[in-house]
């Protein structure tokens, strides 16, 4: 029986091509369909051998750069693309541009020691390939990137950061919106936030991203929206017309301050294998806002956020999942529906309508 996922590597470094091929050849469901040193050669091989399911793509290459090739792929015949490049470093415009153009994942490889880095990052690379492959049937692109470090498979509960309060908060403050997203979240957040009016309730967003990228993401989204959108810093106030994005590699926690709210930015271990964790944000909303909160869990792999959304619902919050048809990866919302965390599954337009009403 043949392997399920055909992967093609486009990189001008022979070391990178050889290393990735060696790392993946033992995977039961992944096949290296071919490699090329630049996009021109890749296109010639596609014509001869057929197109792959997933492309691993460098940015800086001779004859045609990776971003130009990415635009061409998405315009002509979308194929899930993972960017793996030394010029996609933390917070770089290249990395954010790749996500908005349609890359499913971005892995920032170092300038030196790339072979060792790829070997250490094997688990993340395989995770990225599986995530990319799952986007193929519904590819609308602009998804989200994953951490470029070796993953820690120990799954810690939210209790390591924040305990769930037994006493429900008083319902005497304004509404707040809490959003959690992972793979596919960049595109979905763009659609939602660009449709929200300036006077919307305060919005908190935890999007799975490494450090550096969230500031650039906030900057890009701010230019597309009537809202004021920024990467959150410790002590930021929640204001109408403002959206705060959790910084990469830190947890964001809602705190009550009199009759209003602030955020606390906190270090600590990964929760549900992520930092920032959606479960942490949602639990803090259950603790501090209760029925004043509205929670949304968007596209993404895994189950981060499902338990926290259930805690919000149990405390009186209105809670929703993005529906399967509009998700790039129907993972986190699916789990939330299965455990009764969500009141309903909604389209992106329906999510926008609820946020507008507050």
C-alpha cells in the first residue's frame, strides 16, 4: 500500500533537501515525491510526475523566490505550503507575508547548524505536514505557524498556571470577547476583525504563535481593521474598540480591576502543549468575567481551548465554535462541540454578527 501524503521539498540547499528526506523516510504515511533546488525546476518536475499534497518551501532561492512561487501556487492551483526558511525569522515581514499569502506553517530555520536544527525539529515538521495535508480539501489558506523548537509532548493542565475559582464573578461589568485559534487562524481573524466596527466590545485573542510573530501579526491586522489591534503587554486595559493579542511564548490572563478589566502577561510552562494557551485565557475569563464573557473557538488542530470554553459556559458565558465548513482544520472546534463546551457552531459571518451585538 502506498503512503498517504506526498511531500515535495524546494530548497537551494542540498543539505536541507537531504536532511528533510532522511528525517521523513521512516514515516509510514509520508512519501518524499521529489526535491528541487528552485521553483523553476519544481514546476518542471510537477509536469512530469504530478503535483504533491504538501510543499516544503524555502524563501531565498535563485531564479524565483519562495514568496513569488507561493503566490503563483495559491493563484493557480492551491497546494498546502510549509515555509522553512532562514529569512523567516521571528517577527520578520517575510514570515507574516507568507502566512497572509497562504502558507499553512512557517518554520524559521537558523543560518548555521541547520542540519541539527531540522533533526531536533523533526516532531514539529511532521506535525506541520499532517496539519497542512488536512487543509487540502478546504484550502482557503493564510493559516498559522507553529513553534520552531523541539516539541514537549507532556500535556499540562491549566492548573499549572491558574486555578479555577469556585465562586462565580458578579455580573456587573461590560461584555468582553475571548477568541482562541490555531492552524488557519490568521485568515479567519483577518475576516472577523476587518468586519468589526470601531465601537465593538473589548476583544482578547490567543493565537498559537512563537515569540516575535504576534507583534507583526497585530500590526498587519490593525491596518486592516477599524479596531485598534496590538500585541498585549502586562497591565493593558480592556477598552471598547480594542483587540489585544497574546504575545508568543507567554500566557495572557484576564484580571478584574474594579468594574473594568486588565490583562496579565505571564510566563510558565506550556498548557495543553501550547504557550500562549487558549485554555489559560478561557479559564481566566470564566474566573473574572463569567456571564459577561462571550467565547469563540476557531480553526485549529488539537484540543487546546475546548476545556476552557466549557468552563466559561459553566460560568454563564455564551460560547461558540467555528463551524466545520468554514474551518481550515476542524480540530479544536470539533472537540469543543463534542464535550458540550459550545452552544452552537457558527459561520464566520455569524461570529461577526454576535461580536457586533456584544
